[in-house]
């Protein structure tokens, strides 16, 4: 990716080769674009030898690194990390390596954070991301206790709140998250029955359409009864021309994007502040969703909000 003060982006390089290809002197074109003649010659030469691909930036990684740590040593670092869950400062003395070298090895193999590992087995948790919006949508339901009028224990305190919460029941927050863009849609309902789930999927698909995702190809859910046995759910999938996919039993990591969204939903909406009524909390959901989709930075998207992966005609965030 070009840095922000670069004279030439990919578009600028295309202009360069187009003007030179039209017969103009390369020195004149270089002066117009504010670059040196050697730089202009470099991009023209790459374009002539490689075509369009030659106008894109190359990796600065060297072809070979003679002083890199031996493969056998790296394998031992990784094995000890997975078996004993120790950090670089502990592994370094054991292997007679600097802690900084151990850290670089762990980063290289994706083991630098214990969160990347399945703690009981030490196996690397495989992360995945679909290539395009709509290719896979994660769907899940989160159950929340309802808030009595006047507020619950967060407003009134534990003892008073406990006396008011009896027979309040639960809200069911249905959510759909696009795997590629992380664009999210949620609704609050009084149950998680098959008809409710099917109707939610129809409205979620309509929402994604307004955001630029015109087709949902697959829908990933857990093994709840409405998703496994319901004819209403199957009919909803048929209307969308989508196929349904179930996670492995007791493996929420498979549906991890919507599971992680549920945690964000709790932290930044449901438990963000004390609400004085259930209606107040429900009404705050739309503002949260707008912020999440259009303004909240997402580390997996390079610090950009989900909408940039949907409405991104210039490719500036890719």
C-alpha cells in the first residue's frame, strides 16, 4: 500500500504509462507528475515486462535471510509454546535464545498470543474469512433478562432490584453478521421460535440488500431446534436462494464472528449504562447498530468500520 505522501498511486502509475505510451517524452511526463526520471523509467519498464500487475507495489521482504533461526530450533520453540504455554521471557533461557528472537519466531508462526491457541490442547485456532460480502452470514440468538419499569438492580441496588425482577422473563436478541465485512443486524423479540427466526432472516436479508449485499449464499447457525428442524427456517433459506450450515456441537468458535459480536453487543449496548426500562434499552439498539456498522473501528478490518467493506467502489480499504 502506498504511503499517504506518495507521488504515485496505482492510478498515477497508469497515467504515467498511458502518457508515455501516447508518445510523450518520459522526462516531460515525470515533471508533470512530480517524480524523477529514474522513477518514471522504473514504472514504465515494469509495465512493459509485467503488464498491469507491474504497477502494483511489491513486498519489501528479502528473497533469502541467511541468519534466520534454523528450522529445527523454530520447531522446538513452537512445540514448547504449545505444550507449556510459556512466554518469550521464559522460553528464551530454556532454549538459550534471546527473548526477542523467541518473540519473532512466535509471531512468524501465529503463536505470539495465547488467545490464538486452544488452551487445553495447544492447537492453533484456525481463523477464516470469506472472500466477499454475502458469501456467509452468521446468525445467533442472545438471551437477556428484561428490565422492570423504573430500573433493575443497576439502578436500585441489588436488594431492591432482586425484589422487582421476578416474572420479568427474557428478551431474545436475534443477530446476523456478514462474515467478510462484519456488517451486523439485530432485532429484539420475545422468543426464539421457528417463525420468529425465519421472519428475522427475511428482514436481515432486506437490510443487507439496502447496504449493498444483494445476495446471501450461505447462513451459518448453531444447532438450536429452529435451525435444524423447522420448515419455516428452510422456507426462509429457499426464498433467499441460500443454503443452511450448522456448527459442530459445542463448538462456538465455528460461529465465532457472531459470538464475538454478541459480546460487543453486551459491552456497548446492553450493559453500557443503567436503563430505567426495557423499552429504553430496546430503543437504544438502533443507535448502537449504526455506530457499529458506520463508525466503530474494527481491528480485523484494519481499523475501519464494516461499511467500508460493503460500499467500497474505489477499493481504498482493501
